[in-house]
C-alpha cells in the first residue's frame, strides 16, 4: 500500500516552581500519510491535573492540510463529557455532537471560503498547524477563519464547532535535542487569540515542529498561569 505511518509520544510536565519537571500528562499519536497526500491523525491525550482530561481525536486533512472530518470524545474527571463528529467542504462546516452542558447539538455554518484549520487540542496537531503558514510571507500572519472543537485552553469543554481567529509568528529555525532525538525545527508562537474570539487570551505559547513536510511537534512551552512544558519522547517513522 502506498502510505507511510508515523508514531510518537509526547510528555507533559510543569514549569511552576513548586512542581518543576513534574509529569502532568502524556500523549500518544499515529499519523497516516496517504498516497494522495491526505493524512489522518489519531491522538490519545491525558492531562492529570484536576479536573483530569482524557481526549481521543481522529482528524483527517486533504493534501493541502485543509480539514476534511474529525471525531472527538472527551472524558473530564473520569466522567463522560461529550462526543462529536465534524465534516468540512469548501462551502460548509458542520458538527453533530452531544455534551453535558448543551445536550444534543446540530451545527451547520455556511462558508465563503474553505476553513484553513481545525484546532482539535492534541499537541501534535498544534505543531501541524504551522503547515498553513506561508513561509515566503511576513513573519507574523493572522488567520481570521479558523475553527476549534473547544474554546477552552485545555480543550476541556464541548466538543462543538467554534469559529475563531488567531495569529502565527515565525521565530526562526533551530536544531534542538529532546528525548526522542535531535531535530531541525521551525519555531513559532500562537498570538492574538482573544482578538479572534477566545474568551481570554491564551498564555504565551511557543512551539518547535520538524522543519519538513510533517510538522511533527517536538517541543512546546506555555507561560502565564499555565506554566507547562512539552517534549517529544518517542518517534518512529
């Protein structure tokens, strides 16, 4: 079969002074890159900090990294929170979901242009988001027509379809070493999330992803009230 598979694991730790280096979660993922250039991510995310979060995500993109469909299921504090199915075309974004706050929801949004990205909250997908950045353009670019499965910073609500805008700022290239190995990386940060519709600005969030066509998340750091750190600890491809 004409496809390739990428497998990996990320470790979540704290950078708060009283918990420096303490493990607070983990994430395992499998990416299938199909022969036609489309790809599918399967991610299982665990956040130990109360209220604990378990997230299972399967999301697919076309060869241009535009979202095609997604399944998302959330468990919060060991109790079912919600589940949803998403589908995207050039002109429509839709979601069928059930969650504890809103009950049964059917959402359908008419679009003037295709959605460039669906933020699903696995960290590995946060690195892949850099695929939408025009590396021949300005160092800071704003994307007004993105979508999220949750506006919560931990992705711990919903899931549902939430329209948002945010910026990506390219900070340069670096070669870094993590437990999974040494990687040539693009470094960037997320910006202007409150301007784009989030309830509050996301704390400063820097990401290093592989400087190739896969954009695999290698390292991440969040400041502000979150004070978290993430590293790639296993990778097979």
